[in-house]
């Protein structure tokens, strides 16, 4: 069942150009690809590559068989918020790891014609973990999606809760589907005026840890005690 989330209002200064935005959430089965709709992005510093996707299985159901009025917004995972790593006392050691998470995949598609709003479907794949310092068998992660006027101001930002049950093991995967509607003031307003960013809600210390490129990996077949230290 689709859950429609509240409409997001943008600042009054931009309301005449971008009146409101809405996001909706639903479960889905996204594949671990991502970037601008039809392209795979790199996460380095939030940059996107222009490498075309080569489909090997059905991805997002197409929104329309007719051509769009213009290009789609860029959709990126913000590098600083792409991973979630809890560290006791902010000390990077395997024994100090609590809950972890990574936005492992992103796929997107969009549709708009005439002066219709831009409808963007974003599918996300999360890989999540539970380290030695985790205190419960379940954890609720929080992530956000922001719509920006490209390379400029944030127009709207909304947070989403992602509850995960680890009682079946130390790792888990989860998928989320979000629908974002971006109104346009006129038919001449193109999708490439906008950018959609995705990330975990992280602390400043987590963001700094991510910027270093460090990460914790639990190798397949190893126990938690044999997990590797930061890579």
C-alpha cells in the first residue's frame, strides 16, 4: 500500500517558481544502480558519471512511453552521508562499532510533459549491519531526500524512518521507493534546473569519518570477532 507523505512547502522567496513539492513512499525492489535517470552516478564528492545503464533485469516501471519535455533532474547520493557508522567514543576500531549502514544502490526515472510537474521515482537499496556495540536486535535508521535548485539553494528536504530487524543475523538489506513531485512555473522550466540528493541523517563526526573514505567491512564467512578494521 502506498503511503502518501505530507506536501513539502518551499521558501516564500522561491514559491512563485517552485510552489510545492510532495514525496510519497512505497516498498519496492530497486537494483543497485543509480544516478541521473538512465545513468550511473559516482558517489565521489556527489559527482555523477555519464556511463549508460545496461539493463539485465526489469528496473523501475516506466512512468510513460512518451518522451519527456526535457531532461530529468540529477539524482545523487551525498558522499558525506552515504554511510552510517556508529562508533563508541568516536574511536575507529572494530570493537567500538554499533549500527552501520550504507546506501548501496540508487535507481531513478522521471516523467513530465507540457507544463506538468516533474514526477521522479527513486528506488534505494540499503545494506545495514549490527556491530559489537549494538545494544538491541532492531534499529531505526533515518535518511533524508532533498530537492535543490541545482548548485544553489535547498528547496525542500524530508526525513524518513527505516526500521530494521537484525534478529535473523548481523546484517540486513532493505529497499525503499520514493516518488517526488516537483511543480514547474512554466513549460520552459526544465528538469535539469533541479537536483535530488539522498543521504543518512548523520552526526558531524560520522560525516567526517565518511570524508576520510574509511569504512568497516564484515567479510563473508567470518564471525563478528574476525571482522576487519577500517579500510
